[in-house]
C-alpha cells in the first residue's frame, strides 16, 4: 500500500469513531430512510433491479440509499476496517443485509477483493481528493463494470477547492500534506493521528484517466451548489440541503457519467 494511503487509512479509522456521533448514526438508523444529494437521483435515473458498487462507501449511508432506490445488490467498498464494520452492522439493523454488503479494500484493490462485475459503479462527495493515482482509480472502475456498465461520480469542483484553500493547487500532480486537527463534521475534533495526504485532481485529469482506461464520457455537468459548506461562512444552505454562494453561478461541484466500452 502507498505509504500516503496508509497514513490516510489511519486517519479515517479515527474519523469513523467521531462520525458515529457527528453523523447521528443511531438517530439516522432509527429514521431508516436514506437519500442522495439534490441532483444525484435525477442524473442517475432508474436503478431498479441493478447490481451496483459503491466505492469509498464510509458508513454506508449512500449505499443504503442506492438499495432503497431499487438496486437489488449493492457492494460498498472502503479502506477503513472500522467503517466497514459499522456499515455492515447498520445494514443488518436496517433490514438490508440480503441486498447490501461491505468489503474492506482500497480502490486499487477493489476488483480483486469483490471478484464480480456490476451494472454501475457509484462514488461521491469527498472521494477524489483521497486518490493518489487517477490512472489506477480509472482502471479499477473499468474492471468493476460489465461491458456497457456505467460509472457516476459527484464531488467538489477542483476549481472551488483551489480557490477556497491557498495550499491546494489545481491539479493532482502535487500531494498536499495536512496535520491539522478537526474534520469536516467538527472543527473541535482531536485525533491521535491527524496526518493526511490529499490531491486536487483537475477535471481534465479525471476525464483523461477514464477515457484512457477504456470508458466513454457521456456527460460532465458543473453545478453552482456543493454538498457541504467548504468551511466558508459566505456559503448559505438551501432548503434541499445543498450549499451555494448567493448570486454566483461559478461551479462549486461537478458530476460525470461514463460508460465502459
């Protein structure tokens, strides 16, 4: 395993413990209903009866949402042992254990870890910044898909990330080290191992990696909204839960769909 990925895994094991509280896991499970972000369901279309893979699934909430939207078989993959353990317990608690399972693996190791192919691969929100090599990422996606299967990603726009954080360059050629305390759910959080590495891959890099891996890009959409507040007081939350900069039409997030050739 890349030493930087190992560093991130150690950080995410601790973050999972924090997120049991900040994600309100017990309360959310008692409610029992999960959904995707505002524009995602419409862009995905009907997934009834499909076999799906959810990469970087963390605590499984979007994995559960895909199952509740009609997918008959969903495999969530995450490199955090604790995340997979918690998500697996939640699947049973939610009565989804017959349709949802979780596997502990990095994205690079995912095809070998699950040893099956899917109608679609889904990943979203805070995912690409943890990927050292988009080439390996894209190859894994292709291997997880049946011929004609689709891939969908939604994430923070790299332009917005580069604008928001001066230390975050546009483009994934430079790895950014961070050892600050706190995380996106709690600025007051303190970790024993706060160190992490991130990459701000450009849109051109994302598209090129997928095409070179053997996928055709169906469309690329840019949105003036984003799934979290980016730690910016200038952003305001809308009734649909998304965040926006009032009066601005500059992109804060993007979504993309591609098909395996």
